[in-house]
C-alpha cells in the first residue's frame, strides 16, 4: 500500500533522512521507534508531503506522490494524520472540527457530515462533547477528537506522529485504546511513538530508526526480544 | 481669557458636519484598506517571489513616505500624469480627447490616497496576524486534504481576525487623525472646516481647541469600542 524508495531529506545542509526504503501492506500496523532526532517524524511527515522529500520516491497504492501530476490534496484525503500537539481548530467545536473537511473538501451535506461526526465521536468515547470547544477538553480528549477528525475523511491509512507524547500519563491509555480499536478494525497504520507497550501489543512490524536510517526492522517479538543491531540494543536497554 | 461660548456654540454645527465627513472618509479608507491589506498581506506571504516583491514594494513605499506627500501625488500628480498620457495618445494615435478634464475632485483623491495608505499598514497587520497562528493549524488543515486557500479561509484567517482587532483599532484611530491632512487639498473634513471658520472669526485658539476636543471624543469612543470587542472575543475564547 505504501512503498518508499531511497528517501532522502535535507533541512538546508543537514541530512535528516539518509535513504529510507520500506513498505507498508494493507491492514498492517507499522510502529516506528528510535531516539529523538533520528528522523522518525520527518519520515512520517514525508508520507503525506507535509515535508517535501529532497529525493527518492513514495508510492501510495501505486501512485507516486512526488510526481508533478499527482494532486496532493486528493491524496491527503486518503491519509489521515494525528499530531503530537493535536492541532485541533480552537475556533470550532469538537463536531465542527470533525465535519469541516468532509463538508468543504468532500462536499458532503451538513447533515451527512454531522451524522458521521456524531458516530465518530461516539466511537472515540466522546458522544457528549460534540458542542464543546477544544479549550474545554483535556489532552486525551483533544487527541481523541483529532483522531475522529482524521477518520472523518475515511482515510485508507492513518499516520500517527507521537500521538501520546504531549499527554499527561493518565491520559495516554484512553488514546492508545482508541488506536488499538482502529488497528483491530483493520486500519493500515504507521505510528511513530515511544510507547513500547503499544508497539509490542499492536504492532505487526517495528522499524528502528537512528540517524536518518532504518537500522533494523522486524516483528515486535524479534526487535524487543532479540535485537540484532548494536544500536537497537543500546536504545532499548535505555528505555525499557 | 473668557471663553466665547457663543462663538463656539455657533460654529459647532459646521465643525460637526466636518466631523461626520472625517468619520466617513476614515470608514471608507479603513474598509478599502482592509480589502487591499488582506490581499497585500497574503501576497507578502506568498511562495511566489514576484508576488512577494510586488507586495513588499507597495507596502514599503506607502509606509515609508508621508501621507501628505501621497495626498499631493494623487491630487496634483495624477492629473498631470493623466494629462500627459492623453496628449501622448492624441499625438500618437490621433484619437479624440479621452477626458474632458483631468482634474480629480478632492473626495476621490482623498479616497484613493487614504485607502492606499491604510492598505499598506493593514497588510502588515494581516501578515503578522496570519504568522502568529501556530504552524500546526495549517498542517492539520492541509493533512485533511484542504487546499491552501481553503485552509486560509476556514482555519487560519478566522483565528487571525480575532488577533488583529486591537492593531486594526489603532490603525483606525491613527487614520482618523491623519485625515486632517486632507484639509490641504480642500477636502472639507473637520480640520478644514475649522480653518474656514477661523478665516471668518479670527479666533484660532477657541476653534482649534473645539476641533481638538471633538477629535478626542471620537478617538476615545473608538478605543473604548475596540476594548469592548476585544473583551467579548476573549470571553468567547474561554467560555466554559
């Protein structure tokens, strides 16, 4: 479903991604781990072109996203993204946050969009928060609305950029629970996270990144139980 | 010195008539300036260099030169330019006269000069307002498949509008005072009315004092109004 070939990314002269090759299959949950500054987030943000790759190719269902003739706005509708800092629209209610893109981009009627919005809010356990503004929600609730907002476009892939890193510890669980549900329903997911428990339990495959490269990849059992690479070992020994 | 209350009282209708014109031209200048400023401000943030350069030239020229000179350029300069253009067209293409007269009436000159001027200041206000919105807002909107224009319209600008109300209020007050410069081209706003009364009564101190006092009332009222709007929008922000 996603194929990445020799992806490089420079920020000015700094090479952040040094040749990434990987693929993500349909319904697969790929978890990306690694020390900060390893390029995990940049890699994820390249997948929906929030960062423009310096070189290399990315294919989503066979379509090259960096090709000039590709309409990135249409492609992004297929790829939901959840951010570390939630990025909810503060001037819109929870429901309006969810329905804005379906109404403006997909041209759904207000009532269709509201129906989808309410059902998604129910799905993330926030049925009664439809008319509430973001500043009245807790971090965990904000992130769940953000997930619902991304799901409203009916994406084929969900990208998570450290979705629990900005949360108070007691709120991490509620967000991870929503993500686990999604995975169970068969959503294709790429998750950048420091939640090793989540990686182990939900991940089909784990990528370990360091210094702009995928150093090691494998099943969670293999990566956590028997890491082959020295850098993977030292990283895991520090955080586990 | 005794205040000639009767003189002031008798001049008041004329001065207030001028005050209305002052208010009128200020409202026109700020309204047109708002539209100009919105486009020039967004142009300043454009990815295209030519667009950015044009906007920068406009903004720098109008902010870097005195309004008085701009008024002269429009009122005296523009007719000369139009005249030369007409002569050129008639000589080169042997066409009939284009304009009966190239004279611009003071009201039109007032609208052109003050709108162009406030447009440049408001452009900078807009630019700052848009830039003050967290980057994640644009990213979240784009990640949902919105175009840049949709993201600006539904996500960035509504938030920016709220933040620019105080500086817009300041610009309104500054422009209200600066319209007194229009007296030099005979536009009968309040300062010009004052001059005319003084020419008949020879009581400059009393008339200027009265005029000053009415300016003060107007600017004070506007600043209260802006404060009120700011408070209401704030209250809207942390409604609970």
